[in-house]
C-alpha cells in the first residue's frame, strides 16, 4: 500500500468511527441517542487509534493536514510529500463521511433539526464568535501536535503508541472540545462538510460555509506553532518560524480577548 492510500484509508477509518459516534449520539431513533459528550470524546479517541493502527506502519498516520504541515515546517517531514498526504486525507475524509451517511440512511428523515444533521459531518461553535472560535481551534491543535511530539520521545511496548495518541484525543475533547467541537483537523471538518453539501440528505439545510474557514485555518496555525514550540522547548531550537508564529499567535489572542471584553461591557 502506498503512503497516499495509507493516509486515505486511515483518515477514512477516522471519520467512519468519529462521524459515526456523533450520528449515534444525536440522530433521532438511534439506539445510542443521547449518549452524551463522554461517548463522543471516547468515540473520537478510538477513531484516531484505529486510523493510526491502519496507516501508521506505512505513512506514519498523520491523518490530518495540520499535522503534516507542522511536521514539514519543523523539518521532520519532506515538503515534497505534503500535497500527496493532504490529498489522501481529504479524499479519505470525504469517503468516510459518505459511509456514515449510508450507515444511518433511515435516520436522516427521522431527524428534523438540520443543525443536528450537519453536526454529524462537521463542527460548529457553541457560542458564535469567530476570532474566539479560531483561538479555540488553534489551542486544541497546538496541544495535539505538541502532544504527538512529546509522546514520540517516550518508549512504549510495541504497538501501544496509537492507543496513547487516542488518549490524547480523548483528553483534548474532554478538556477543550466544548466551545467548537474540536475539529483540530482541517480534513476532518472540510471533507465531511463537502460531503454534507453534495449528499442527498433529506432536510439537511445549509452546510454553514461561513464558518468553514475556522476549522481549517485555526488547526493549521495552532499545529505549526505546536511544532515550533516543541522544537524550542525540548530541543532548544528558537528558529525564525518560532518567533514569527509566536507573534502571530500573540496578536490573535490579544485581539480575541479584547473583543470578548468589549462584548462583556456592552
């Protein structure tokens, strides 16, 4: 299996299980309806674990454009492979979302709320505030990439690493997922969002393209900064990229906080 196919298959598995647990939790007349946030976070953690097991020995199982771009930015992955990896991830995410659609065919018409149908495929904020939502996605993906790198310097029993990565995803979801649904992966959100727009889902409503840039740009910024931060803290490499992204992140954090403070006083 090629690295392209490995990223496609791994990301497809990620979305089948991840989108599937959301569908199980929120679609009407599902036997798991109302399972709650713990079910969702555990489901996504296991989804990542299974995707990494499927692709890890072949491609390293990035399964996430933000991870691919972060690793390339710090010199741990060749830029020449970036387009191929991201293409595989996007296609795999789209196919995985289509599989979820077919798995829950009778439940789309039973679910009247179009927002719930969209939530099976993509994320949206609990409180709409674009710059703050961007910050949440940046922080979540910063922790993801930083975590992947510091997990990687530890030795585990052979084959255990994917399970540890899955626990990292569970921790991110439980701790940081509340504000935006923790996309932390541009392919995880954009691929299924495109599937939502194209699939014949009864009463599906809008795909909310006005929000779609946030779970793409936020993870990319946060992921790349997570990589540079790891290199600075663990390896003592304070590169130009580290200082540039530190400045960009600081500006965004201050701007988002200023907006929320002004809102609180109005």
